[in-house]
C-alpha cells in the first residue's frame, strides 16, 4: 500500500502566491511610502487612473476588497485629497468615488513601480505577462 506524502511548504501553490505577494509588496513599500499611500490605496488608484470614477462596489470587485474594509481606506484617501466620495442622487445607498487632480498627479510618480518589479524578477516582459495570465486564470477558475 502506497503511503500518502504531505506536500512540503514550498510545494504549496497557495504559499508561493502568498509569499510572492508579500515580497512584491515589501519591494513596493519605499516607493509607495514616498507617495504617501499604502498598497491597497495604490490598487484603488490604479483602477481610478483608468476609470476616473466608479462606485465603491465596483472598486471593491476590482481589487477584491469588501466595502467594510474599503470604507476607512477611502476615508483616508479623501482626507489626503486623492479622491472625492459622493452619494448618488439616484440611489443614496450608492457611493461614487472620483479621482482628484492630486490623485491623478500620483500616476506619473508611480510609473516606476511596475518597471521595478520587472527588473527585480529578472524575467522578460513577456515572461512576466505570461505568469500574470496564468495566475489570473487560476483566480478565475477558483472563483467560478
């Protein structure tokens, strides 16, 4: 009878993704600190740089955060002048978020962040894109 072998920690995909995420976040930290934002705030800004405006629900779906977690983050971003929050006139339960000029000004400053990841990994742009596609496929399959 064959004995079941337990996977070593480094053989667990979940651990590799977790450790990789933490390593990347640590690498980004000095650049984000210089900009005066946290990593989750950076993710929110990336979405808003593209969309300019969206609801809290839409933003949460994009960056995988629930509205409870996002409320305090968005409040701090508004206090910093990066975004404006406004209740929808059509439905007061809906809160829209709009990026401000100050928030837009961080886009140029953040341009070095993805490039620093590319340089740190030693992977080509194509290899990094392929890895990202594979990870997104995993996420998509797990979510469905």
